[in-house]
């Protein structure tokens, strides 16, 4: 009997066929997966080849700081590279379109010197305005002579001066600009504009025009007193503005290549101490490092001040003084400072001053301006006697005796003159006036070995004394030792002058005759001062005159003589 093959297949054969079918299906799945993976990898490789280079460039522009090295291998500070375009300038209308590149390079080098990154013509310490904060790394000490290097360094400086990094991923796009004005100092307010600065004198206004890319919706405005005493009501205010995108900048009627400083000549001036303490020393601190390359825009200009101190003003600035209140044009500058920096009354703090200027530097500077002998020349008494060493009789030391015209004056002036002569001095009595010619008077002071006077503005003429000369200060009654030291004694010592102070007794004050020995003005000056500065001012600065007891004073004169002979 025949047998059907399909029906006769064993169970083992069936299992074998099923296993073979399963293996075949698994193989097909693996092959399909590998083929798909290959296609994906091929597509990824092709896309990476097409877009990889541009993606890498964008990443560098956004995150990698550019470091420029010139051919002398000096490195500039890192600064973010601009996205997709290079912005030349910072919106200050450099007027380079019609000028040869050498002129543009010269102007940039001048600005580099002003900003404190250049070296001056005498290779002295870098010229810097004290208090200017730099938020980035130090720049090269000298500008390069190569035009392309100079252009790039100028661009980097402008970016640093703006105080922002255009492509810093950590900075919000609408972050506020660095403030132009600093109101934090307890003595003075100061505003400083780098870039496009425009002044409108008749409106007492200084405008900053930010670069087009920095114009935002918000504008800024400050009103400050443009002198060294921020709370002095006698000084009128100047307005400083930073424009926004909706405000139009006034057209320039004149353009200037040098910076400018706006400051006031009024206030407490007409008193020599305030002339120097409030204006001339702060002006020296603020501008001297520029070696005359700055223009003065003077608000509340005082013709007598300009005439009296013309040699100092002409030396600090080589340019015409502008009467700011009467200036009806729009002047455009690359840099403007509004206000004057001041460290303390009639003083300079070398740690805060550019080039570490000190009061000694200032005295030497003043003496040089007025053509007085250099620091190496000894005091007149010793100089004359060294020349005439074999003479039978030596020359006597010269003492200038200042008598104040109103308050704190010597009521027995002739008696004091006689006593000083009897002590062995040649006496030069003077009563300084505001219209005194400093060119002539400085020569007279220089010829003296001692400057003597009651605590007051006349002692400011110690600036014209020689090193090791003596300032003899008569201190009025009423706990006046501290202000006498702060306002005159300390500065004298800083200028290498010898300071001698004579404090009068209560009986030497005219307040003793007026109020009597039992009045608190005489018996308890401390209680007067505790009532407020105006009470101390009333009695001890204004009402008081001095009747010097020449017998009590005689040992002080002998002390001065010994000092001069040392």
C-alpha cells in the first residue's frame, strides 16, 4: 500500500523547518538595520561637509576673543570680534574721509596718548586721568607706527572705552551703558565722555552722542557743579546728557582734535587759598598729565582770575580759553571732562594723582612757571652768606610779614615789625591785594627765608618759597591748631618747607577784651564749636583780631633763627 509523503513527515522535520525560517527572518532584520544605519551615516556625513565650516565660524565669532599681536610682539587686550561686520570708530565723526591715512593715524595716536595708553614726548610715566576705571586688560604702552596696526589698536581701545563686550553671551542685549558721571566722591562730581562729545555753552550743556549701534530707548542726564566742591551753592550747575535713539544730535559748528575740560571760576575764588585749593590745584591734578594738549571751557569766567593766574592757565593749556556761558556754537570734541578732581583741601594725594604728582611737584611746577630758582638753590640767607663767606658781616635773613586787611589782622603791627627787626631779621611788611601781580610778588617771596602771618589766605604764598624756608604761622585763639595744621602746616611739610606755629594766649585775642575772660568764647572754646561750625566761624575766624605779645613771641623768633642757621 502506497504512503503519502506530506502526511508521513516526522515531527522532527517540522521543527527543523520552523527553526530555519526563524533564522532567515532574523538575518533579514539585521541586514535591514545595517543598511539603514549606513544610509543615515552617509546622509549625516554629507550634511556635515556642507555646513560644518560656517557653523564653526559662527561659534568662533560668538565666543572666542581675538588677540592681536603686532610685529613687535606686543599683545593687545582680548576683545570680542564683531558679528558679520567690522564697525570702525565709535560714532565720534573722525572726519577721515577726506584726509590721508597718516593724518588719521596721528589723530588716533594723540587719542591713545590722552587715554593713558601712550608714552609722552619726554618718555615719562604714562599720562592718565586719575579715577578713570579700565574694565579690561592693559593696552600697549606705545602706539605703533604701522597704519594698519594703529587702526586695529584704535578699534580695540574704542571697544574697551565703551565698557562693553558686543558679543558676550553672558550679557543681556539691552544692558545699560556705563554711566558717564560719577557722583560717588564726597568732595566733587565728575563726568567724562569718550567719543562724540558736543558742548553748547549758552545752555550750559554737554551732550554725548553714542555710536549708532549703542543708541537705546533710554537717555541719561546729570546736573553737576563743575568745580571741586560739589555742595557749594555759589557754583552753578552744568547739564550732561546722553542721547537716545529718538533724540537728534545738534550739528557741530566746530570740531577739535584735543580734549576739553569744563570748569567754573566762581564760587569762593578771590581768596588766594580758595583760588589754589578749589581751582588751580584740582585743575593741575585733572589736566597736567596732558602737557597742555587740552582746551578750557570756563563757566562763570572771571576776567580778574584769568589775568592774575594767566601764566599757570597758559601752561596747563596751549589753547584759547573759551567763555563757556557766552559760547553760542556747538563744539565737538573726542573727549570732554566736566568738573575738577580734588583730593583734599590745598593738597594732592600722590596715590590718586596721575604720574603720582605731589604737593612738592606742584610747588616746583609753580616756581618753574614764574621763573624762580630751581630746587637745587639754597634758601637766600644761606646762598648769600656762602657767596660772601669771607665778609666781615653776614647778611641777615629776610622775613616777609603779612598783615591781613580785615579779619585776624595784627592790631599792633608796627610793634611786631620792630620786634622782628630786633630779633635779627630784615622785615618786608606786606598787605596782599587781589590785583597783586604774581609775576613780581613771587620774586619778592622767593627772596625771603621766612613767611610769617596769622592763619589765613596770605600764607598761600608759601608756594613761592624755596625748599627749607620757614612758614611761621600765628594761630588765633579758639582751638584753631587743627585747621591751622590741616590747611597750611601739613601742605608746607609736604612741600619740604619748615613749619613753625605760634598759638596765641587768650589775652592776645581781641575777643578777650570784647567778651571778658569768663565768657565761653574765651573760657570754653570747645562749647562754641559744638554749637555748629557757623559759631566757630563767627567768633574765631571773623570777629577775632590779634594783639601779639612780642615778649612772649620772642623765643619763637629765636627758634626760627636757629633753624635757618642749621
